[in-house]
C-alpha cells in the first residue's frame, strides 16, 4: 500500500488547504511541458516531453538506423545534441517553442498573484502571455535587482529558447542530466531557492511527467528538513496513477495527487481558489498594532519559565495579539528622570536603544510602550524579520510609534527609513529601534540621520548596559523574592594591589540568569529546557545549526539549504523541543532572498549560549566548533560571485557570524569569553578571509582583550591592516562606523602596550597618544569612555583612560603637544567621574 493521498479536485479539505496556502504565498507552481503542449507557436505547436523525445529519436535514426535508443529523455537529448545538425536543432526550436499563444484559461491562471514560479520548459509561453520576468539558470543573479522584481519571476530551470537562438555561445538549452546539474552547480542562488521551496513550501507540480521532468528535478542534492505535517507537495494529473508510480512519487516527497478531469477545469478552479483567498482580509501590519500587555500573577511556577524560555512572553502574540510579562519585570533607571525621559523619548522622532545582547532591550521597549499607552503603536518582535513590503506599509501610517526590536529589520531597511524620514515626521510618527551593539552595519546606517543638523535634533541614542545598577539589582531582587526565585548579585568593588586598584566584580544579566538556573531545583520543567549537550551526539551539521541559532535566533529552511544541512537536522531540532521548534514563516517575513515556508526558532536563548559555552571548554570539541564556522563561511562565499562586488556582498553576510562581540557572547566561560576557542576560530578562517578587512578587525579585537604582549602586537598588525584596507576600498571611509571603531581598537591596543611597559617606552606613549586623539575625533567613539554601569570604566577603555590620566600629568616628559593632552583630558573628564 502507498501512503500517498489521491484526492479529487472537488475535495473540501483540499480547497481549504489551497486557499490557506495561496493566501500565505506558500503555494509554488512548478510548470512542466504539459502546460504549453499543443499551443500554437511560430510555425508549429509546442510538443510535450514525450513528443520531443519521439522527434529526437527519429532524427537520430536518420544517422543511426540500426541503433536501439534508450527511453531516457536526458540520454536521448545528450545524443541528439552531440550528433544532429545544430541548424536543424535551432530550426525545430524556433518553429515550435517561440511566440507561443496560450488559451484564455491558461492566461488567467498566470494572472493569479503567484509570488514566483518555476518552469521546466524552454518555450516562451509564460513570459509571452503574462508580466512574469525571466530568470535564467546559467546567469549570475544580481540578488539586489532580483529583489525588486516584485516577486513576479519565472525561474526557467531548463533554459530559454530565445536566448539559445540569439546568442552563439548560449548554453540556455538544458535537457540532459549533465547539462542540468552543471547549470545549477554554477548557480547556488537558484539551487538554494529550489531546495528551500521543495523542503518547506507547498510545491504544486502541474503538467509534469513523472519519468522525465520530476526525476530530473530531484537529481539535485536537496538539503534541509521540514516536518511532513507542516507542508504538502502536490502532483496534478488527469491520468490514472498506478501503485508503482505512486511509490515513485513518494520517493520525491510528493504526498498528495490531485486527480482532475481536465486541465481547463483545473486552471479555472485555481482562479476560483484565488478569488476566495483574496476575500480573506489580510493586513500584515495589523498583526503588530497595539498588542495587549498582561502581567503574570505572582508565584514561582508561574514565573520561573520566563527565566528558562526567553520567548515565553510571545506565546499568545500571533493568536491573541498579546504579550504576557513576568511578574519580576522592572523599569530601568533611564526611565526615572522625568525631564530626561521627555527630552530623550517623548520629544523625539527617532529613538535608538542599543547595548549588548541580553541587556534587557526588549523589556525596555515594552516599558516604553506602556508609557505611551495613549498612543497607537506597532511592535515588531525579534521573532520576525519583516520584508520590504510590510515596512512600506508601516512607514505610511499616521499618528503612531513604530517599535522595531533587535533583528527585525536590517541595514538596507534602516537606510530606506532614512530616505522616508521627512514623511515619518510629517505623519506625526515616532520610530524606536532596538539594536545589538554588535550590529555595526545597522549602527553605521544610523549615521546618515546625523548628517543633517535639523534631523539630528529629532534623534535620541541611548545605551542600555548589560549590567544592572545597584538600584536596579535591589528592585529586581524584591520582585524575585516575591516569586521565590533566586536573586541577582549586587555589584561590588574589590580593592586589589594592582595598578588598576579597583576590580569591578559585577555580573551581566546573562551571568545572573545562569546562576539562577544552576541553583534552581531539578524538576521536569528545568530538565526540558536545560538539556545537557554533552549527552547528545553533536556532528558538524548540528554544530552549524546551533551556531546559526545562537547568532540569528532562527534557522530558516533557506539556511538549511544554504549551509547544506542534511535531513537528520530535523530529528535533532525535534529532540531539543521545547528549547527549539519548527514554525511556519509568516508572509510578512518572506522576501526574494529568503522565501522559506518554515523556520526553526530558539525558545531558550540562554540555553544555547550556556550549552555552547560549556561544550567549548573541552579542548577536544574546539576543532568541531572551528570547522563549523569554516563551513558556514565557505557556504556563504560559494553563494556569491567571486568578483569584488560578490565578495563584498558575501562579507556583509559573513560579518554576522565572525564579529568578536557575537562569538564572545556565544562562548562565555562564566562572564569571560573562552579565548582558546575564539582564537582557533579566527585562525581557521584566515585563508578564506585574507582579503576581508572586517575579519582582520574582529581578529584584532579577539586578541586585544588579553594582556599578553605577543597577542597585542599581533592584534596591532591585524587592526592596522584593517584600517589601511578600509582607507583604500571605501570612498567615504571616515563616515563609516566600522572605520571609527577600528581607530578606537588601535588606540586601545597601543594604550595597553604603553601600560605593559610601565609608560617607560616613549615610542608607545607617542603612538598611543596620537591614536587616541585620532579615535576621539569621532563623537561616536566617546561613548566607549562612558561608565558602562554609571560607575565603572568599560574594560576595553580602561587602558585609554589610564594613559590619558598619565599624560595629562607627565606629558612634557615625552615631549607631547600640551594642546592635545589637555583636549583628551577635557573630553574624558566630561564623560567619566573616574578622571579627577
């Protein structure tokens, strides 16, 4: 028996499913030769695959009359190309595959607002009878342009007849398996797109022959996994399908055969389905409008799960449009000064909250929404990465505040908001961004807002520390006590006999959460959310998946294809439930570069960081981690062209994974980074990224945190190269946040080297002073000198502050310019009470 379903077109469940899939843009047609077969062409009619096979065999028999030919279409096509006259081949194609005229019901089928479709045909039937734009398999796709095709693209997997006839060296004639596989190996973008759709969306094969067309399509190495319950793959036919054929279809992942009486009826049926889908009201932005905020009642069992499961606040976001908050949420000190609050938040049109991951930015946004309850607001959680169409709709609203949590928009979308910012102000709107401090591209995009003094007046940028002030610790501890949950540690200063004199012993929010989890009693809830990674079999694919989840908080079906993760990854994700789970991707998240129908989300961000950190402490695990990073980078590089533009596009995506701040968050040893694994990661990436200035800056930062002189000297080499390469490659490098940052990194390294030599090496003093002066010419770098928790100098800035103190007193000994030393002292004194 076969598990495949055979359902008639009239089936009610089928109708409901198709309406749902069409409404959510998850129904993707794959068009075979049966679609245009028998349609009129230039000087003939379009043949089916079988018709063309008969013609090719006839031509081959003219040359080889005594031969018996295979029934395999791919093999016959290869022999026909090798042995038959090219002019004859081109004449046949011109007569039967160009200027195709489709029947009215097929033209109506093409008018359905399909997001895009694939065709296995080389004829021009679809583009000649619709507004679809052709994307060819052997062309290097410019993904930036592909993104503006308004999702009306037809991907011609087997090539294009007009291209083949027009160009002498055209390879747009793909019928043999060898041609087919070679074409897609050269086009990773298209290969990943097909793989993603087959694995995660509801693909519908229309007019496709089982033995030739589908068989050829599935000769690809399709990567990824989606639970069978979350997708349906349809095969449409007007013929009876034998049990053996059903088994063959099952091998290709097809689970539903739609049995029809005629294709004319079926195309009209799909138009009816489309009309019914359009009647369902869908406004993506309404999903985010004025979500209700509900507080959890007091009690241990009710609140401890919020510690384990960071996404618990969104359990009812989609179904009930509500956010349920733990009983222990507090207001940060940034809220408490009424006048500052009005100036920094109420009176501004653009508000930026930035800080390390796990600094409480999401709760800060929610508290800000509560303060603005008399206004309309839209809140986009970090669960989603919205597409451009949804952003367009949001930008057009009036009299509202738009909240974008971390990861919900990207650099290009921030630039789009900048270009529309006058409209935002005119519409009486306010925009609030939450950004991780590691999102340098997004922070850099914000600099455009500051190029105009008028616009700059409407902006407020606020740093939220990942360490609580003592006031904040006391407040949260009162609430944690009321729920019988373990406390946060108070910040303490420990006096030591060192030059630094004071050690800041405060813990980050994440450190405190780890301590609470460790001390919590073992029960079913804790065991389900804190599974021991050492008890699992972690191979390369699983490590890649964990790193992506730790970095991006999601793993889409497209990611599984891009990073070539095998089907076993699905079993691993299901093993981790409820820590991670498969979910449908919403229509407002899909775009041309990632159109996944499903995604994996991580419910416990704390778990993935804790377990990866613990895993990295065993030296035998370090090669596996480094190899996974190398595989991620290789996959990204293979997905882009090798020219300069392609490398820069790849570098932007690679930077998400190789930033030191991000890697340091992923592999924490208590509150410190596991430098051994981090060093090994960067060493293993060197050959792949030796032309990437971002890589050298991040590698420099990973070494600059030590007090080892050899490491610092190497860090200086890498940071100097990064700065030099930026100056050569970037036209207006001085306005780039990454350039400002590398200047500060160099200053910090030189200040440390001067400190290690007890300020006795005049050369280091001079170089450090000049580097600090250059770095602090950028106002953005002054933020690094501000006390991170209101009391203590940030660790990365301590050497700079100590050196400025030293030269402000002893500058003349080194022959330093007193104007420069006074200027540096003045700048830092204004920012930091530590300087006296």
